[in-house]
């Protein structure tokens, strides 16, 4: 369920906590074509996902589309292994334990989730995403009901970094803006070494810098440069500062 389509899709569905958005390729950029909002008073669940996809695509469906799921649907974490894990099985056990501390549900235990892990034996930190069976089933059934194909399923955090990471310093901070939260991560030596999965959304460079200062203090990381990425068109981006550079993922070609 985790194919990584390296081609540039013509239709991209961004699925977050607030809405499903349909983005259409225009050359090397994406433009927002339509959206379907979830009920503001209800936490979206698998049945809302299926209904939302049908409402968005029933009258104008593409033959295929790529999915970009934000962390409301694909939770992420950075696990500290202590540099002591040498097998994927050990990493799997640790990640499931960590996810279960905040996401376990008797009706859908973390033990049944599909995991995606960026694991290197002996490395201290590993980045992981988890896909619940109900979410997978809703996506699979929706494709069948609509008569289309999902060409790729990307965690939004990874998709954004894939498009824009070349603009970041090797050691520094990545502030990823989702519909309902900011995911803040730090890198050292070209690898992730710190993560906060849900911070308030900042409005400008000064607010981003304030979040980074707090995270740097909490994690004991360097107060370095920040790449702040969001889905706003370039013309609507907040002003960058000496420390914080804003980038638009919808107007950047994949490296």
C-alpha cells in the first residue's frame, strides 16, 4: 500500500484533518481544483474519508490519482533506538510500542497497522508512519467504487520533503505545514534527529522561529536555519527572514 510513484502525477489528492483537496498538475506546478470539507465538529474517520472521496470525485473522476495523506490519517513518530537495534523486527516492535502509547484502539489495535519505517541498522533515530486497516480499506474500496486507480500513497511529510528538501541545509529545521498542525523536525548529517508531530500553525517567519527556539531547547538541538513549507501559492507565502525560508510545495518541481 506504499508505492512511491517517482513520476509527476496529473491529479494529486491531499487528504488532511480539515478537507480532501484535489490538485491538478500545470507543468511543474499544482493548482487547487476542488475540495471537500469534513464536518468541522467531528473527528474524521474512515467512513468520512470514503464519503468525502465519493463527493469530490463522483462527477469528475480521473482515471488515476496519487494520494498525499497528512498525519491526521498517517500518524508519524521519530523513535530513539539508542543505536542498539540491528534488525527490522526489533524496529517494528519498538515502533508499534511507541504508536500504541498514543494511538491504540481496542477496535483497531496498532498491532494490525501497516508500518513504513526509514530504518538503518545501528542508527539512533528512525522515522515511522502507521496506516490503520480501516483507512486502507476505505481507500481501496473507494478506488473500486469510483473505477479509478491510486498510483501512489505518500505520507505528506515525506512527499513535501521529496519536493523541497534540496532547498534545506544539511543540518537544520524542517517546518511542514499541514491543514491543522505544524510538524517540526530537525536534521543532522542528512538524517532526522528530532521531531514534534503536532505544533500550532505559525502565521509568519517570526512565529516559526519562536517554535524552533522552543524545540531546540527541548531537544538540545542547534538553533539553525529553518525551511518552512506549505501549500500556499508562491505569491501568498509569508515573507521569509534571515533564519526562516518559506517555500511552496505546489509550485516546485520534483528534484
